[in-house]
C-alpha cells in the first residue's frame, strides 16, 4: 500500500477499483476507504492421542507378567469460522495519495 503514496487518485482507483466509501472534506481533501471481509473455516483437524492400558493375564493357576499396550486414538478438533477483515483508508490531497492507514486482522502492509 505504501507504493500508492504520491500516486494520483486515478492511479489508486485503477489499481484497487472503486472504494466502498468516499469522504470529501471541506478543505478539498478526500478519504477513500477500501474494505474487504471473508470468512474462513479453521480447525477440524484430527490429532492422535496415545492411550496406554495394562492387563494381567492368568491361565489356570499360573500368573504372567502384566501386559502394557499403547495405541493411538483419533481426536477430532471442532471446526469454527473466523471472519477476516481489513479496512484501508487513503488520504487524498491535491489529487494525490498523501498517506494511508489500515485496520483489521487481515491487512497487507
């Protein structure tokens, strides 16, 4: 986004398209705001947990050593949705991008 500083408003819009919001200030400057939002599903993965068990075996009167076994059991993690957003505002002064700022959890710097 820093590459747009100094660019004309027309070049900004040619690169990013129409902004979702435009504010025209009384002093002639403008704020062009671009927003995007998407929802992604996260989680839903399977992990394997070791489970160890011990058993005693006996045949008749003879007793044997305990037997220990470890097996892996699948554990399914729940899936959940995450909304990713970014709002980037460009300040336009005299037809050129003077500065920009972004906020959200999915912004490109």
